[in-house]
């Protein structure tokens, strides 16, 4: 039977769980350390916000769910199951619905893996970050390298699809050290039905302990040429294992990309619920940006009081939405489609992007035009922030 809901009505759902067992010194996410939370109260509030959103955009197809944080693996599997069940009732789920949960590899979290699978999670994203004990301690991670290895093995026994996160370009990290560490990670996921890995270079984020240490000269990041070398090394090693780059920091075997993220990066609509979550949804033919209150208990109080945790909401001008899609598209290997941004922006493409700079950047080998699309080359992705500045009008 033909699905009556067109694909352009697909939505992704992001659920933010803001709590962590500890705060990593490099992290600027909306995460908070508390002694305890009442899972029933928080589950009820998330469902209330889901219901509020579904009333506004009822006839949509749910194409993915992503539990992010914070540390969603601190949630009880029963809470996850309840949220998934309600989301599926509120929106018609796509066949083979991808449902991802981010997990820490501590033994406390790992024992829940079977429960998460039974709750409906189809894809587990594990924050390994490093397999080097010294580097884990530098990063402020609470799990050991051995716990990380154990968590990967355990996850593969319950999930067909797993992903691991790694952080590199750390102070004094040599190319050889990173090659050994990355190769070790690949050995661990070699037997997975799906292979996906996210590799992020360490960045110093504002208002973090690492920023303070960096400003005091206690943390020295690798020079630019070394960071580039490590980035290229990452792609080369993964490519040998047929794990190819599809976004600046994300690599996967064929057809195993994170569907949730690709949907958003490609300009798909998404609902965000939970403290600090944001979304992009069409209401009354207008693209609408939604932002939830960030402080968790303020969000909770407002949801209980008026049925939603929204802080602000505004219409995104069509040309601004088109520019957002250019920025997101440049992160993807496939780039962005010129006809698509013209349709979204309802302007000529050169009112959105700079024709002169496009030609200059293509001549310099930083972007490539083909099939009415523009994509960043590998060299261009190394300069992505500058590239965006030059392309956007």
C-alpha cells in the first residue's frame, strides 16, 4: 500500500536528556550533574512536550529518533521504552525506524544495553573518546580503556548497528599514537554488522575548564599542519577498511550512515524536546525555529505549568533557511543542490551565495561543482569555516 504521507513530510525527533554522572572538562553541551532525578516525573514531562508538538504538526511521518545528552544511558530502559511508544503513537513511524541512543561505556551504563534493545533502541552510539588510559584521564572521562573495549564487545551482542566516538589531535599526540589507537578501535568494531565511527578533533569551547587551562598555557593544541596531517591520516586508515567519510567528522560503511543526522544535515525537519533542545518545523507554511529552556529544572517547571518547555520560537526567513542549508550541505560529502536552495530561498542562487567567490574557490581546488551541486573538496573541508564565510553572501 502506498504511504499517504509524502517524504517531504518526514520528521526526525531529538530527545535531550541533560544529566551526566560528571562533567567532562572539554564539554560545552547542556549537561548537568545532579544527585538524582525522578524518572517518572521527567518521562511524563517529555511526553507532555511531545504531545504539544504533535498537536501542531500531526500528519507527519517519523523517520528517526535520537536520544542525546548529557548521558542518555543514565535513563532507565523503561523510560526510553515509554517515550518511544508515545512518539510512535503520535506520528506514523517509517518502516525500519532508526532509533539511536548515546551511551557511556562505564560498567554502570553497559549493564543496561540489553534493556535498551528491548525498549526499542536500534542503534547505540558509544562515547569511547579514547582507548589510551592516559588520554582518557586527560579528557576527564570516568571509564577506563578496558571498560571501553568491554562496552563495544557487549554492545555488538545486542545491537546490529553501533557507532563509536573518538577524540584526537590531543596535546602531544603523535601520528603514530593516533594510528595505533584508531586501528585498535577498528579491530574492536570489525565484527559489527554496521561500522560507523565519529572522529572529532579536540576543540577548546568557551566557558569550559579546558578554555581556562588553554588560556593559562596549560593545554597546547597541535599546530595546524599537524592537525591537518592527523585529519588526513584518519580518512586514509578508515578508507582502507571501506569506512568512508560522508560528513566532516563522520565515517561509515556503505548505507550505514546515521540516518537521523543525514536527514537534518540535508535540510529535513526535526522536533526537539527536552532542556535546551531546538528544532526546525514547518507551521502554516513557514519554517519555524524552536528553542527550549536550557536549565533543566526551569524547563521541567514550565512544562508542568503550561504544557511545553519552549523558550522562544520564530519564523526563519526563506533566504536565511537557504543559507542554513548551504552551511549544512558543505559539511556533507555530497554538498548542497543549487536548485534546492533556490526553491527554499525563493531567490536566485547568487543572491544566496557569492558567484565570484564560488569561481575563485573552485579554481583553488577547495570546492567542486557537478550535477548542479556544490561540494567541498577534501582540502576545502580542512578550511570549512573560512569556506562558509566566503560562499555565503
